[in-house]
């Protein structure tokens, strides 16, 4: 499938997680992908602990019972970047797993 042939995508934070998943999916659909691997190790242990606590709280509130994974978000990014989303104009789409 080449929904994004002759398109260029710039993905910020593509070194891991959802950013990496989006970059891979865009490339698989034919886009030329420019990636920014910006990251910082400083304070990572503290941040990971805080994210884990936040993640548990968020998962408890989300109807699907989990947070988004790269495979959940990447197809949405491909759709929005492709001509398939051509009928959308000025819409706010919320990829939230049902959390409002």
C-alpha cells in the first residue's frame, strides 16, 4: 500500500514509543520520513517513576483499561496524513481510548 507516496513526513521524538511507531507506519505507506531523535537521559529514573504512577491512575480511568500503544496511534496518523482524511475539515479528533 502506498497511501503516502510522494509525501514527506517529519516525526519529532521518533526514537521510541509512539513516535517510532508513527514513523515506521508512515514509511510503510510510502512516505519519506524525516526523524528527530531528540531525547535526554537527565532525570530519567525520576521521570519513569512519575510516569508509572500517572500511567496506573490513567489506566484506571480509561474504559479500555490501558494507555495507547504505538500500534493504536500510528494508523490514525497514517489516516490523517493520507487522502483518506480529505473530507475532514477543521475537526478535533480525540484518540483517547474512551477517556473523556
